[in-house]
């Protein structure tokens, strides 16, 4: 560890399914890093903290400006796994100059967070990590995009298994972002476009070669990739139901299908397809990406501590490093053409299609 951190990283919602996974991953990456597991249920938070070692449980009250903490309490960073409608967690981070990371905001909800940053731009580094699984789609797109001199179209389709929702906080986020949100945002022919009606539904071919219906969705990947890749069109869709692995009789998995169309640097016009699968579902991937973001914010990997500012994950970390970690933590990758793919028993098999 290049930097010694003495105050704990506060993970609000750290006793939930995904939050505890992030805490466990952070502990694996940094055995000596102190962690504070925050939540409303102190007994549940203590159970997670005890399993981590060098960790404590803290009771969090998001309705209070001090989060319910004593005046002398110190943290090194704040990670938010629940929706904080008061944004007291962000204001607390700014008041104490702490790195802040959130994963629960939709595109239509980022205004208040941005307003806090604009009014106090030099107070704290604010990482808006409400991309799909905190960066699990964005970084592979950016790595694959390096081969292109011009990108015409990026489509991302993800499968969230209905048995892989997570805890109550995750379900509340899902309901808010899919049912209460306005129309999803896409980039279409170089113009930002809010879609609705039939246009919001798309069919894509999953990792088993089966057509699946998905609905347009707009996590922050759409905004970040729209700027980072200069693609002409970007669309993100989500299918909520049965993952391919569970359809085959196995446990649920999480799946990401990425297609990039454009001109390669060698001059060829092509479409590249990238299938990404984690056989244990979405929690390990989300936990990993949050842990990688925390270590970067604190200067534990990839450089010095991050200066105050407003960031997306891809503004702080290199795709090669992140993807290497994804593979190390069990993520499976396969590149093909859209016409030539099939995933069988965890391995990619190329098939000829008429």
C-alpha cells in the first residue's frame, strides 16, 4: 500500500448484498484498510464488520447533516449504496474534504449532485459511478474503441436476472429508475434524444444466440461514453428476466453484450461484438468496481490521491487495469462478430450462420 490510511472508508449501505460485496472486495485488495460499515440496522452492520476484520459498524441517519456521527468522528472517504434524497452524505463529504462515490443516480437525477459541486468545486473529489455495475460496461467499451478511427454506433444490452436483484435498496433503485424515470436518454445521429413508445423497445441476440426483448435504459454510461468515444449514436438497453445460464438450468449470471460499429484504424468498416459474463451475477462486478474506485480516490493504486473535482470512473482509471482486475475476479470475456457467436458451458463457440 503506497499510502497509509488511518481513518475508515465509510460504506453507507455496506451491510446490503452489493455493499457488503464491495467491502469484502476492498478488504481483499487492501487488507490493512480500515472500513466503517454504515446502515440503519446496527446489528446487521456489525455482523458484516466483524466478518471483515479491521472494521467497525456505525449507525447512519441520512436525515441529519452530521449523518448521526459525533463531532470527532473521522472518515477517509464516503461510498453510498443507497439513494440519499437529502444529499446530506455529499454535503458531509464536502464539508470534511472527503472523496465521495455514489452508484444510485439516474441520468435524470444528476442535477442536484452537480449543483453541489458547482457551488463548492474545490471541496472534495466527487465520483459519479452510477454507470452500469459501476463501470462494468464502460471500461470494456473504451478498451475496444481504441481499435476504431471512427465510431458510428455503440449498443449495449445487459441482462439482469430477476433472481439477482439484490436487497431492498437495490430493488427500490430499480423501481425508481425504470418506472418513475422520464424517457431514457440516447445519442442518435449525433443528437441527444429522449425516446419513448415503440422506439424504447429493442430486440438483441443474447450470448446463446437467442433473441431477447429489452427496454431502453440510461445509466451514466450513455453520457460518459458519448463524450469519451465521440460516437455518432449510443444506446443502452436492459432485459430483466432470465439469464442465459439459468435458462440452461444453472445459477443466474449477469451478462453484457456490446456492439461497436465503425471504421477500424486499419481502414476496414466492421462491427465488433463483445460478450461479458460473470457467473455469480451483478454483485461481484459492482463490488469490484466500487473497490477499484475507492482505492484510486485514496491514492492506493494508479497515482496520488484524487484532487477535488467531478468525475466519471473512466476519468480516473485506465481500461486495461480495470479489465485485468475484472478477469482476475472471475469475469469472462469473448470478442466476435455479431453473426458468429454462441456461448456454451461458459466457453465461447464460433458457429457459422446461413
